C-alpha cells in the first residue's frame, strides 16, 4: 500500500492511520546494500538524542545488516568520553573539525549521510556551525529533526530553512512537525516523512512481576524518567501528590534519571534539591523514590514495567518528540500528560489522558480517576500497548531503512556510449528570430531574461558541428546566431555587449571580459569548422576587426577563450600574425598566473576554483601544440590532471566543482553542479587525448559524460538524447528541472566531443576498442 504523506482534508497535516500505512507488509523493500554515515550525539554521552542515535544504529544493524553504518559522534572538547566503534569524533564547537569530518565522509563513498539535528547539539549561535557542515557534504542528506519550532527566532528559522534546502529526505516524529516544515520552513511535502519514535517490544501486563523484583509489591506506582531539568515540570507532579496520597496512601512516585549534565555544569543539583525540599514541605517525601542515575536501556525498561501510570507534566507544548513517552506507550502504561505536540498525537483516541499544563490539580484529578477505576486504567493500558505495536523496533527499523533507500537510489546509466547525436530541436526550441534565449521555466523558454552573447556564441559554434540538421535549417539558424554576435560588437567601445532584453534593446555598452573572449573563440571556431563558406568569410572579417581589441583581456577565462579561438584560426592560417600574438599573450599570461598561485597542494592558476575551470588548462595544451612550446603543453597537462582529480569522487564518478565555491580560496564545495563544467572537462580531456593518447583522458571524459546520464551524487538524469534537452544541474535535492540554454548547449557539445574522442581512439587502435594503455607520450 502506498504511503499517503498527508490527508486530503488537511493540506499540511496527516492522519495517524495514514502515517502508519508506511509499515504495510505489502509495501516491500528492494534490500540492496547501502553505506551511510550517521551523525549525532552518541553514548556514553547521556542525553535523549544520544540514545536515539544509538537506537537507530542498533536497530538498523539488527533488522537491516545490509546497511553499513559509520558513526560520527558530536562531542565537547576535553569531555574525556571514551567512544567505542565510531569512525570519527567531531568537536561540535570547532568549524575545522566539521570540515575534516565532511572531507572524510566524502572520501568514504557513503551512499547517504543521516544527521540528527537539534539546535543545542551543534556549536555556534543556535548551532549554526551545522550550516557550513552540510554545505560540504556531497552524499544525499537525511535529516532527523528533533525540534521544529512554531515560533523560532530569526536565526533559528534561517538555520532550519538552510538545512531543509540541503536535505534529500527529512524525518520528523509528529504530524505537527511536518505541518510546520511545509508551512513555515518551505520544505517540499514529498521529502518529509513522519516516522514514529521507535520503542522496545515487550510482553504486556507484567507489572506485578517487576514490582516484586523491585520490592514494590502492594504499591501503586507512578513514574517519570529521563534527564531532570526545569523543562520537565516535575514540580507540578510533586504538588499533585498530597491530593493523590490522600485518596491512595499506597502510592509511590518514582522519579528516575540523572540531572541533565549541562544543568549540572551550570548550577549543580539545585533543581533536584528544590524538588526534594518541595516534597518535604508538602509532607510527601516518603511517597517519592529518587533514582539519580542515567540507566542503561535494559534496566530502564525493567523499572518502567513496574509502573502503573506514567507522568509527563512538561510545561512546554512545542516539544515535537519524547522518547520516554514512546517507551511508556509501547510497554502499555497508562499515561497522564500535558498536551505537548508528541503527546497530542501519540495519545489521541483515548490512548492516554491529556491535561492542562502547569496544573497540579489536573494531574491529581486524572491520576485519582484512574486509580479509583482499575478497569478503566487497565483498558487505557491495553489501548496504549496496541498503539505501541506501531512503533516497536521492527517497524521503526523498516521505516528508517526505507528512508535510506529513498534518499540514495541507485541509477545505472546506459553501458554503451550513444552513437547518435542528441536531438538539436531543443536548441531551436529555445531560439527565435533574435537568437537563443538564456533561461527557461522547466522546458519552456523564459522571455523575461532575454538573451546573452555567451549563449549565442556557443549556439553558433554548435551549428558548426550539428551535422544531423537539414542543411537549410542549419544555415538559417547559424545566421541568426551570427547576426546576434555581429550586433553585439560595439566598435566605439572596442568590446562586445553581452545582455540583450527581449525587445532587442541592449542592457549595456560593454559586456564581461569572459563574454568577449568567448565571442572571439566562436569566430575562430566558425572560420575553421563552418560548412558554409559565406559564414566562414563573415567570421574571418569580424575576427580580424576585433582580435587586437580583445587579445589583451585580463580575466583568466577570457584569456583562455581568446587563446582557444586564436588556435582555431591558426589551424586555418598558420601565418596569421595577430593570432600568433594572441596565443603568445595567452600562454605567457596563464603561465604567470600558474607560477604565482600554485603551491604544493594546489597546482592551479588561481586561489579559487570557478566555472569552466578546465578551459585554462586546455588553452595551454592547445597553445603548446600550436607553437611547439613543450613547457606550456606539459603545464596544461599537469594542471588538467590536477583539476580532473579534484572533480572525481571516490566512486570514480565525475563531481564538478560546485557553484557555491566560486569565492572560497583553496577550498571548494560540491554543489550546485553545472553542465558547463562537465562540457569543459570533456573537451579539455579531448585536447589532452589528442596530445598524448593517454587512456586516462578518455576515461575521465566518459565519466563526465556519464554525469549527464545519472552517474552523479544524486543519481539525477540530466540529459535526454531523444529531446536533446538538459536540466540545469545537480543540487543537494537532485536535478534542477529548468532546461536553460547553457545546459542544453553543454550537453550537445559534450556528445560531439565524446564522439570525436571515440573516433580518434578507434582510428589509433585500428579497431573498435580502446588502444592498449601505454606511458604518456606527446603526439
């Protein structure tokens, strides 16, 4: 049976029965192996989240051993705690410790990361160090949100909204938490799953047996357990005791649990001592038994079995989950509770008794009513036990495993490289009589953002290669893009414009250096590769007009584009002096950048990694080949291999430098991943392959091509060979569904580069397969 995420009557809510349908036996799992990293507090740290993380780890191990789990424990520096079996300890207050952990996780090739979140367990203001941490994670992120506030501070709201944008799946333990995530934090409904807090599975009705074990025979036992603190509201339960004892003098209230360690650090045992004094003043101290320990689960459950009524008098009504309440219900205890979020949902339909908060009289009335009517109390205990069957460990583990498989599906792209080019109609559909539009909404062109030179220069280059188009259509479309490039040239400024509104008005008099460099590259490409002699002549004329003006650009990518364009020109006219000058300027400029920026662990031209990174190396490779300058060629190959390794995951999948990295020195992030980087990697690898015949370059290019087809960090299929469309990249949540000009063109170009490399490989091997691996040689 399919799981319904929320009811038809409540846009953001969910009915209990609907949530539980996830556990229907007919809904089977594809139990293929997975490897995850689990992050949170962990024993021997004593807190509820540590217990939850431990339970999750243990129950997955029992019921789903095919899910391998690496534990990463959040810890305080100098805590002295000894952790067993963990992969990594994270200093929760140290951003560098989080960075090291993220690097370790990314290198471990896990299928997903499962993060426990509560504001207080991460360092920084409201735990904001978690934001930079999740930004560094490449695997899909699963969140368990232990707190979802209805009235957060601005910073708390910002933190949780950020986490939501990075998550592939989110687990909450109440329908109210789900409703808040959707309505207040912008979470997509399809990624938020309500899973009941897990609980142990024990036989029903063994109070007498366990009372005897604890020497409680003949007593009516009330109980509260968990870490003590003012947020528990135990003073109200203590104040209720005189009225309870008056009617039931054999009552014993057992308060089991140590004071919260954080509270002890701040004020010692002041809260516990205030409760003891209150009990003494009310003359009920003899009716309270204190067990000031953090109990291991087995002993805790034994003590819980000996209780008749479980009390949770919490004054805070926003509490989304209570593990202690889940345990009590699963063991079939009658529960009297204030109506905090978890209690309202778990105790609905008379599973327990809900009372007004901060009211000792309400507690006394509810408890006395149950003790006065043993039949009613037994019926409530039976209802609680039946409700608890839906939360026991097998059900909890089943739902948790589903979350892992949902977050980390496996995609197997086609084994064979396609022998047919993607359909060019996707390019034409984004174009009109002016040129190619920049952006789209889904697959529909978005006219609001108009056009840009970058895309139309690329589109012109693609028309030089698109041999599947009808010659008439190819010529007609090429002229549209060429006219855009011509119109973009501003001879007064000596620069190309870049952005044009939909009404054909220019947004600027001078475009970026990168767009100017790309325009020159497109002209050189057209001179060499256009099938239309007239178009090639036009390109030669404009090239000669602009080459001097744009050959001294100072942007590294602009210099690379100009160098690549000049190399195309020199393939046609070896004596073209201004192209020789442009190549010399570009090669020397890039070599100076490399000498100034590189260091032993950073073999690159800049301190940051931006977009189109491999173009810098490709320009040196092509410049070295054209001029015979071996130093340039070797520097290009060395830096290209370095950037290839930076953009390869432990799984040997292509992982483009994320666009969020563009301002970070000597560091980079995995998202968002863009098609332009895959295209640049493939085409640069093709240049290196032609220079060396080294199989490494072909293998890397194929990995980058497969990135389009689903071999990426989110198993997201971006490119469609049938339509020729390509989505705008890979985000933490999966594919960006928009299909803009840059992405479509990158996919199209990547295919032609791959096919060119395969043709070259087959020609060199003399057959249909790869040439035998050999040491690198310069061809």
